[in-house]
C-alpha cells in the first residue's frame, strides 16, 4: 500500500510540471517527454519495472500513438494516462510511439 501512495505522489508531482509545460503549445521532443513523465512508470527505455505498468519498449509506434489518443479522448480509461495524454499533441503522441518502438524490449514468451 505504501508503494502505491509513493507512486501516486510521484505521478501527481510530475503531472503538475507537465501541465504547466503543456500550456506553452510547443511540441516537445519525445526523449524529453519520456525523461520528464514516462520514466517514472515505464522506464527510460519503455521496459517498466513498476508492477502494473506495461512494457512499451519495442511496441509498434502506431499502436502506442493510438493508445495515447484513446486515453486522451476517453476511449480507454485510466486516470493517470488520461491526465498525461490530455497534455500531448498528436505529433507528440506519434513521436513517443516511434521513440518506444525504437527501444529494445525485454518481453519474453514463457516456454
């Protein structure tokens, strides 16, 4: 339970900075967005170590960009991802998709 609260406060603290930057209407570099926002749950390379956070490294860019748009528009429902994606432009979503697609994945199939 303690770890969950730590994560909530980490996410909320990051999101406060995130929303201030989003007001500038400037397209941010994907690596910058990852370093400021995504890294807390998904890791810098998209290979999440946080329980419950999906691994994004190696996923298809189109799938990731569509998922972000679905969070932004309410098609997918997750409070944290909906909040973060609401501050992203379509171009930033595409850039994030390409960034994570270019990363190596640690996903494996059990034998």
